[in-house]
């Protein structure tokens, strides 16, 4: 069953931070020595990110760094940053409006009144609040009070792929279903204060954004439009600690092992070939690729593992450079550009998350 994509919308916060500003912020907030500051400059230069959008202006982090008080409690804040509770208050304030902006664009493009949405799938790994974004979308978009809700939470960068898999299952079970999928992530709220090389990698690439899609089971007349034809998932062996995502007292703690690119090079191709073969496809049959840019080394590892042609991941690198790694919505931003440019199909969307797990969609 093909899940037809009727509308797609994206949104980013208004505040823009250049990589130069991001590097200077990291120097002040994370580096304790000149050597660490030098390492940060190299890390940020190699991140593949030129600009990013964040819900909270980066100057606020500097306010935490220089609070004008010398007592011990303040010194703890200087070292660790805001508490998780304080960061979640920012999430509660900023996530719903950003999600609403993206979802409104998707509904408008679909030409489908909000009152006709039957199912709502929300995706996020960077915040928890209830009532949450789902309720804000119901109220803000005029969705029916009877809309059936599902939340995909804490699954990391491939979360939107999981959300579309849920939507496809709902549409297969009920051909009359009209499913709105909305992913929103505020990665900047989990900025790590202090020196920790693994955490600083996350600081250098993550950003905020939201993306949404209106979908339904394919009907006559949908043949030429983009849609999801299949999905796949693979838990990569011996990779439990490769990507981790934990709730800490001062934000969520992202762990990204330097072994991730090597694991992708070694393990991705056999699974990808077997998954495509079940669809009657081979690697050479894929017309375009929407590879989640977890970082430039991860994109390069995918290119090498699958022996992709030159330029196959150009849009992934373009989105990373302009917007950073927004976690789950990022793949949808890439699909939006491929769709706008009439990229060749079939298209494969691919993302990686805690596990290490690879998740994929086949779009036709």
C-alpha cells in the first residue's frame, strides 16, 4: 500500500546563529583552556554547518555564564547550565508554535480542511510536556476533538521515519484515514555546558526545526505524487553504545561514538541490499537519496558503504550547511527539497538513531 503525501510543510525559528557565533559561544561556555578552545575551532570548522536556527537566542547561554553572582549555587549553574526542568519550560513555550507553523503549511498545501484529519502522529525526542504539542495542534488547526493521537517519542534522528511508518499502518487499516504527521525538535535546549568532547560534537551540529506531512492511502489520481511504498529497520549488531540519548539533571545527554561511521561502512550495505531486494530493487535503481545528515562523516560513510554516485547526498549536505542537524524533522526538510526539484524516484530516506538503528523509507 502506498501512503500518498498530499502536503508537506517545514518551519524553523526566527533566530539565526552563524557558525562563527556558535564557535565563540562554545569557546566561552565549554572551553577551560586555550588548547580546548583550539580543538573546538577545528571541530566547528569541520561540522559541515554554516548557520542554524534556535528558539532561544544564543546570548541567553552567555547570561547563564555571567549571572553576576558568586555564590555556590550560581557556580553550579555556570558549570552545568539550566536544569532539565528549566529547559523543559522552554520546550513547553516554543515547541507547539513551531509545530503549528509547519503543520498549517502542510494542511494548506494538501488543500484539506483541518476538520477532515482523522489521525495525528506527533514525533519528538527533545522534550516532554502534557498536554503537549498534539493538543496544541488540535486546537490551533481546528482538528476534530475525536482525532486519534499517537506519539513517537525519544527515538532520535530517525523519528520522522518511524512516524511515517505509523501513518502508513493507520492508512492501511482504514482507507478513509487522513493522517497528519508532525515532528518538532528543539535540540538547542540540550546544549552541554563545560568540557566534554563527546557532548561538544552535538553542540557543534544540532539545531531546531519542525516538519509536517498530510497523508492518506493512495487513491486513483495519486500515481504521480510522492508517497511511501515501504519501510525497513535494522538494529546493527554490537552497537548498543554507539548512539545514546539519556535524561540528565541539566538537559538530555547525547552520546555519539566516533565508531558510528565505521559501523555504517561495515554493516549498512548488506541490510540495505536485502531490504531493497524484497521490493524488487537494487542500489542502482534508486533515483535519489534523503540521507539524514547526522554529521559530515556519517554522510560520507553512507556514500562509501553504498558506493553512491557523486552528488547523491548533495541535498543532505545542503540542508546540514544551511540549517544544521534538527534531529527527526531533518529528513523531511531533505524530502521537501527533493520533491520541489522533481528528483528521480524511487527515493530512499535513511536515518540513524540510538541502538545503533538504521531506519529507511522507500518513496515512489
